[in-house]
C-alpha cells in the first residue's frame, strides 16, 4: 500500500513491528474483528490472532495496569484507549505507575497508549484535547502525528523505544492519504518538521492544526506574507531548537493548537522563546487556541470554538502589524 490513509498507516506500522518483534501485543475494545473505533487496526487481529490482539473488558484502568505489568516482564504492549477522554478512568495507572516505573525501578517501560484526540462532532465527553496534561507529566513521551508518513514512522519509533508513549491521533485525520516510508523508516521523537519555508512569520502547530496552518499560509501568500510552518510532531520531547532557528529569521511567532489556549502548549513555547529571543522579536507572540469552555455538540458552536484558518490568518496579520 503506497498511499495509505492516516489510519491505515498506523495499522501498517504496527503490523510491520509485530512481525519483527514477538513481544508486541495489543489490548483494547473492539480490536480483533472491528479493528478499533477508527479503523486504525483493521486486519491486524486477523493476521496475529487473539493471543496478540486482545479484546478487553471496558476498564481503562485494568488495561493500563495490565500493560504496566506486561512491560515490567519484557513485553511491549499497545493499550488502545479509543478516545483520549477515556484515559481519565486510568489516570492513576498512567500518572502514578506508568510514568514513574522506569525511574523508580530502572527498567524499560515500553508501553504505548494510543488514543484519538481533538475536536469533532462527538460531544463534550469525547472531544477533549488532553495532550498538555500528558506532556506535563514527567516520564511520558507525547506524540501527535499530522500525516500518514509520521503516523507510521513515529509508531515504529515508539515500539522500538524503552519509554512510555502517549500516541495521539486526530479523529479528523483518519481518512487523509499520503506516502509513507518503508519498514526501516523511523521518525525520531523530539525533531520538529519544517513543512513550509517563509521569511515573514513562523507558525508552530501540531496534529490537525498543521493542515489549517498551511491553508492559512497559502491564503496569506496572496497578500504578500510569506509564512514558515513548523510541525512539532512531538510535544514531549519538545524541539525548541528548530523553533528558535526559525524565529531568529522571521522575528515573529504564531503558535496554533486545538486545546484550550489557557495553559496550553502555546503558553510553554511562548515563554521559552521570550526567555531566549526577547530582544530579537519584532512583535508580540500570538497564540491561537480554543476558548476555555466545554466542547459543544451544536455544529455552529463547535465551529466557532475550534481554531479555523481565518483565526490563524488573523493572528499572523496581527503579528505583522504590531
């Protein structure tokens, strides 16, 4: 499959790694036959059987606890949470066990927690963006791929590493197609991707917001504003070096995320850049994010609170005129 969807790229990467490493197995609900709620593992259960693709009871706490125990005994589990919102039922196991065991016991803890994240028409209890929570927790790595190539390359990296990884796939990207690498093409964590070059303003984004940032950049180019777009790819580790290098050229920065703007990843990046490049900035840093409100089920309200291309373009124009 040379041009898979975002979801198919995940299944492809997982299947290749499972063939390579017999210690990898999957736990979750609706895995074996259905391939997950977002078709992210279609065909994997049929290939590897119920010993390595396990349908579990609906208990996220039990899934993560079993994953921690399995990792401590030499296995490499993928714990599929379906929606990231369900991880709240396993927060003690994630924050107090999984995130701390490698430091406490000096043993590998190669658990991947896969979940869908981001805002879509699923109502407020299935739409939270919790990436900042996990990035704030020492001991966890947080990956948020925006393309099929990054999905495949990053899950392979996660499955070959020794740290716990929260692997968040955006629910609106599942059908997006793109080329992917071969079986040995890995995407390293902590290395952002420069997806568009420009000299006027730097936009930093991640996950589904990368596509919207690129749309905004195309729109702004018609106005004579050349935007550089950086895809973070991982929030932990965070590649500040690539951001700093870009901002040294453009002297302007806009940070785009879908989580609430208050205490979001944009706040951390803005603070870090202010500390290192304050005297080189030509304008105040702009942040684009969701308002501090629960996610509405109403389509017009959902559209209003989710960052749109026009919101990103407005922030860039503000940075250019400040």
